[in-house]
């Protein structure tokens, strides 16, 4: 072993390491004998950091960025990139893939039922008010038949890995999950900037995502439309995910339109405004929230939407992905019921476990939560973006007593979960290769059948000890290798 | 079929990049000539050419070479500056990103970063000609990358159409500087620095050597003006730019069934006719008036294009 072995001081401690730990009953990707680890150990830290800087500069030049607008103008920022890939063994992937397919099949069945006969509510498996009073529930969609019964054409399943290496679902994303562009661009960047790290390694390809997505959108086009004209509807250049919209439009070879480019006529048909007049549109992959999609049906003040889209959808003249009202399935409270929802529709046990979730509206769970507040993470179900979350082990006495009061007063509004430390992955830092926490978001496409992009987006908390992987808080990303 | 909005963005991407290139040329010519004159007076004509006297004096800066140069190079609040045009080019390109090559976006992006660096550095006058050349080379590079990598679709045609129209317009302004500088009150006698001036202009328009080959003996000022205005083989000539624009319209109709229609055709014809019938005397006030008329035809064509292609129906 050479003296400057990059892995010499690597120590994941009690955390589960994606590269060096062996999961219970599972297989690791080879630990120190992993060909990548072996190869990396011969590298010089300074050159590796320099090469990574150059790679990041190229990301900026190529515009693989999110844009921050201010008075000073437009600033293009990159998502920090880590060149040490996260590897997933073929065996682990097989079960992850099956688990994601199962979960999304259940999510679509659930949505079809909720906007149809509502059997699951009648059978009392999921509380009625949880669904019908949910802010993402759209009354307007009741009884609307969708091609292939698909509601969440593009879903993102957020996964973490616990101390034993078990994959757990943290959250479902059924509306507009983003990040897939980074999955593919990270792979391109690896191939361009670190071909020596990839040489001879057998990895599943990710490059046909655009083709697959297009395929799913064709499968879910309005009835009797053979060759649908597909568009991607973006809020515009000011949206922070604009690059991803550009990327997907390019990969699918479809027009990237804004609301003002579209028009619904009195016959409920959707058109786009071209240099030679109006041209029919059949399928819209929208990256605009329900609220802003159609000022005729939802928020009247929306400048981003297209008046009449809902009308056209109901007339069966346009398909919209993801469906209006799909958000009801990725709600935090509904999440807690997912194992039961899977069982209910598919008659199967969930392949991927939820993070253990206590539903405060149920008496036993409530009692447990109140007894163990200081060890639990309590989340209000109606909030998103991390608002109102109380992390028991880190909370003050005053905070704990405030949350105790709030949970007692309105148990329906709360769920609680044990504190879970995310797994770690060897990550390049100026001080050497160090463990950093990661999560994983596989992308799942549904049309006539379900397909999962091998791997997904691995986000990494670049700060030591941090478990916050969000890009707004210093998170970066890694290439994700599903081994063949 | 291409969205009307994208056609407009492609058109303006072409116009703005061409504007940066032309500004670099205009400033270079002014600087090159002013160096001989040792007078800031040489810089006033640029303000006249763009009708910018008012917005320049709003800034409360004295009329020095450096202030005018900065006003046109790095002042982003000035809509006639290179900094503004480059920024707008990038924002138009941003909207077109899924339709232009990744190479083209990369190049526009890097070019803008270079300009931002320039804005942060408060450059000295002695650096001006270097900076102008650097800008110009950036524009050449842009053109090369576009030419080499962009798919020849409607986006390309509208981009080239915009570039051609802007080039025609900017070349007339380049010629017009002389009127504001020397000829204002005198329609007859050629001003003393005539030959030197035209030579500088020809060099900036990459036409000096070609002009020498075409007019080796007894060339006079009017020949130079005629050459820059009307020579069909000079890339920057107004006539060449106009016929490139007409060619793009033909290709839009032929390849993409996007017929220009009567309004655009009439405006294009009017511009062509104007260029084919120059006045006998191409100097002084006559030349200035003629240039003014050409600019009006160009504006007419731009308006007709807007009406036909960019104003969305529905």
C-alpha cells in the first residue's frame, strides 16, 4: 500500500458506509477490495481536488446550473459535484427497483381510487378526512378517467439507509420531482473528466431517460392519438429548475413552452402559437404546480398557466403529467399509511419499509409519542419544506413542552419518527477522503408499465457531520453507479 | 413548427451579438482616429450616431474619451452598450437553450463571464483597443461556434436573419460617424482627414485590402463609401447583409413553409430598391440622408417581421 493511500485514514465510525460496510443479510460493493477504492488509493489528493475544480468549472460553462436572480442580475450556480461515486450492488438494486415499482403502482392505484369509487375510504383503511380535506385533493378530478390510470407519471422516491444498511423510504414525490438532469449530467461529467476512474467498471447506463420518458408520455396520450405532440410546460427562465426543463425538453426533443405559448379553444383543444399559426398539442409534461396551472379553474391570478387546461383534460383532448391532484398521495400523513395502502391494492407486503412512523391520530401511537418525545422527530403533516419540525434529541425543554401541548391539542396534525442517521459515502474533501452523509432519489416512470432509472440522484451533505443534503444548505451530488 | 416566441428570441440573439461586434468596431475606429487628433472631440460623434447625448449627460460625467468608451463598453444601464447587448444575447440564448447547441450556449456563457470581468476592472484608455479586439474576437468565435454546431432549422434561420439585419443597420452607423465628425456644415469640400478616415474605416470593416485590390488607382472617398455600402462581396457591406437577410427569408419559406407574406416581402423589396439606387454623390449631407433612408427601410422590415412572425395569434 503506497504511503499516500487516500483511504488510509477513512473511518465511517458507527455510520453505515455505502462503500466499506456490509449490510445485514445483504452484499456490500466490495469494501477495500472494490476496484474503484483500490484505484483511488493510488491517486494524489491535490491533483484529484484540482481535477474536480476543473470539472466543476466546466459544469458552470456548460450551464448545468440553477439560476439565482437578484438586482445585480442573473447568477448561475452549480450544484457542487463530488467525483467519488456512490455504488449500489446489483443485488441491492434488484430489490430497490422492485420496491420502487411496487410503491409507485400502489400510489397510482390509490390516486385512481381516491378520484374514483373511494373504496379505500369506505373500507376505513385510510381516514376519509385525511384525503378529502387535504389541500392537494382536487374535487375537480373526481370521476375523470385518465389514460392507463396513470396519475404520477414521474415519481421520485426519497430513500435513506439506516445504521444496518436497510433502505427506508423517507418521502414520496408525486408532483414534480426534480433532479433527474443531475443524474445524467453527473454521469456525463464522470465520463468526460474522470474516465480513468470508470475504466473497466461495469455500470448500468442512465442515458436513455429522455427516450423512456417520452415513451411513457406517448403511452398516456389521449385516446386514439397515435403520434402525440408533446410539450414541456415551464414557469420560465426565472424558475430555479429551469436547466432541468431545458435538459428534459432537449432529451425528449419536444418544445419547451410557457403558459403564454399555449391556447385552449372553444372546442377544448390545446394549441401552441407557432410562426405558422396554431398547432395542436396533445400531451403536456408540466413543471407548474396545480394552483398555477389553469387560472380558469384554480388560482385566477396565475400568469404562468393556461386558461382552459382542466376543461380540455376532462374532455379527453389533452393529457397532463403528472395528473392534477396527484399531490394528495405524497402528503406526509398519507405516507404513514403507505404500507397499508400497498397491502390493500396489491395484496403484498411492502418491499421497502417506511421509516417507522407514529400516527398521532391513532390512540396507541399518540401515547407512545407523548412518552418518548425527546427521542423522536415530530412533524406537522400540513407543512412542507421542513417547517414546524421538532427534533426531540436536539430540542430544548421549552420546545418539547410546546410541541407536547400542540400534539395533544390537535393529534391529527402530527406524525412522529425515530431519529435516523443517514448512511455515509467516501467523499473528496480538501483534507482527504472523508465520510459524508448521503440520501438517494430514484426516478420512477409510469405509463403502460413501470420503469425505474437505474440508480437515481445521490445527494451528499458536504459539511462534516451534517445530514442536510439540500442544495440550499451546502448539499452537493455524486454520480450513482448501479453495478452490473 | 417553431414557437413564435422562440423565433423572436433567435432573431434577437442574432441582433444582440452582432451589436456587440459592431460596437467593438465603432469604438476601435474612434479610438484609432482620436489617437491622431489628441482631442476628446473625436468621441462626440458616437453619441450622435446613437442619439445618446441626453442619456450620456444624465450620468453627469464629463465628455472624455474614457467616459464615452466606458458608457458604450461596460455601462449595463445603457441599452446601447456592449455589456447590455451581451447580457441580452445570453438571456435570449437561455430561452433557446433546448434548441441551440450546447457548444453555442457554453461559448455565450464564457463570453459573458469575460465581459463581467471586464466590467469589474476599471480599464484605462490605453487598453481600449486591446479590449475592442478581444470583444471582436469573442464575437467571431461566437459566429464560428454557431456556424459549426447549430442545426440548420428555423432557429438558425431567424438567428441569421436577425444578425444580417443588425449588421446592415450597424454598418450604416459606422459610415455615418464621419458625417457627425467632419461633414456637418459643409456639403461640398471633402474634410482634410478624408483619406485617412476611410482607410481606418475600411480596416475596421475588414475591407481595406480587398478595397485596394478592387480600386488600386485613383480611389476616392466616394468609392470607399460605395464599397462599404454596396459591394456584394464584402461581408460587412450593407448590400451583402441585406441580401443575406432576404436569403434567410427564402429558406424559411422553402424549407419550413414559413412564408414571409406580402408585408415582409414589400419591406424587403423596399430595402433592396433603396440599396440599388444610391444618390450620385456619396458624401457629406447627401450620404447622411441616404443612410438615414436606409435605416428607415431596415426599421420597416424589422416591424414587418415582428408583425408576421413574432406577434402570436390566438
